[in-house]
């Protein structure tokens, strides 16, 4: 394989490059998440805002509409289930936050393929 940073030829399963400071991005890299993920999750206090932040404008709008739906549905369910239906609302919030954390950030798109075309 070739080093993605400097192009130096490395052993096939190399963990790091000996010519530059490239290190193989392990799975822990994506599991930890980026700062933008945390910001998006915090913005999801208003469901959909985190998605807009990440560049998913239409999806964010749908989640905002969905939030009203969840409140409405939770309210309706609450009257039928003696308040228990209200649990639907935080579950929706949590679902939105969980989703926005997991999706790819569209603000800084991976331009690995474009880099060569710029020059
Ligand atoms: Zn290298």
C-alpha cells in the first residue's frame, strides 16, 4: 500500500508511516466522534437543528416537524395512558440526538478525490 499522506510505499498492513506522521485511522477514531458531533447533539435540544448544522437542511426540517408530531402524539397518548405517553417525547429527542451524532458531517466533505483536480 502507499501512504495516503506522502505516498511512501508501506507494508500492506502498516499501522503508521515511517516517513511522515500518518497513522492508520482505527475504528476508535469514528467511535470517539468529532467536536462537530457534540455540537450537533447539543443543538438537537431543538430537534432538527443539529441536522441543519451538519448540512442536512431538509432532514432537519423534517425532524422539527416530527418534534411537533411527537409532542402532539405524546400528548394524545398521555391522555389515553394516564401520562405514560409523555415518555414518547424524550424518546423522540433521544432518537434525534442519537441520529445526528451518527450521521456524516456534510459541512466538511471528504475531498480526498477532489484534491488531485485542484492542481
Ligand atoms: Zn507517509
